[in-house]
C-alpha cells in the first residue's frame, strides 16, 4: 500500500489525489463526448460540483449508518478526512437523488444528464479502485492464489485491482456505445447494470464488508437492487426504441 506520496518536503495523500485525477479525466472525457452524443455540456461543471459535494457527504452518512457503534464511541470521526470512511455505493445513491432534484429545478431531462455523465462515472470507478489499492481499504479475503497481495498480515485477493481492471473494460464499452450514438438513458442504464454486476461479484471476495444477519453483504444487496432496476428499465427502453 502507498497512502502517502512524498514530493520533496511535501506529503500528498495519494488516495485522494487519485480520486481527483479520476474526476478530472472523467470530466474531460464527458465534455469531449457530449457534442458527439448530441448533448449540451453547459450544465456539466455545475452538475459535477453538485455530485462531488453530495457524493462526499452521502458516502460519509452511509458509512456512518453501517458502522454506527464505532462513530458513537468516537463522534469526531464523522469529520475525519480519511477517505476510507466513505461508502461508494451509498454515495452513488445520494448522487442519483441529487441529480433528480437538479434536473427538475432546471427543466432538464434526467436521462440526458445521466448519459452525459456516464463517461465521468466510468472513469471515476477506475480511479476509485486504484485509490482503494493505495490506501489499503476494501481489501480482500485471504487467498493462496499467486497474484495475492500481502496486506493486513496475510496474502489477500487484490479486489481493488479486480475492480480497476473491470472498470477499464466498462470505460471501453461506454466509449464504444457512445460512438454508436447510444442515448435516451440507455447508455447510463447499461453502465449501471455492468458496474453493479461487477460490485456484486467482487464484493464476494472482500473481507471488510458490513453485513446483515451475519452473512448478507450490504454492498452486494445494494448492487443487486441497482442491477435489477437497471436491467428492468433497460429492457423496457430497448423494447420501445
């Protein structure tokens, strides 16, 4: 793990830097893709700022809800700058809700905004995996496989790498669909279905997952619900195209 990057006398939190790079590169790709896909990118910067704020707050609130007892014992941890105390799935749900409110207030089509942002989402999930790898969070179960990485006292599944590699494949798929002119909300729904299926699979190899009833991973439950909704809406949309 490599949580801190030292540049001379300056120490940079590498996980946070990787997330910022992911947002920047995703924004660049989204801006370039917008005219090709027939979208107006003038709302893009406002939406990205909204997503960043709501995503951070929502991710922290979701993490607190899942580890409430720990935060009761240390309430000041609520304001910690540690990005390991963020839940990406919960943050993603908060972002979707905030986007819905934004498009209603600005008289926009929700499906168009989601398609516009899909390249940004796709690139961000690549760097989220790299950020988790740098920080050592979202670590995997112990394994004897030759590609296991040594962390927290044993060789474990590199689930962060699994996620980053799968996310790169999803970025390529999103780019290919964008070139084909896929829109009307279908681009985002395909991305959501793919990404949630990746989380559903990879989370089975993770070690530090909150559970209910002792066995059911909350992240898997959320991913399964999102995937079911995306596939249902996707089937309805593609049937009418």
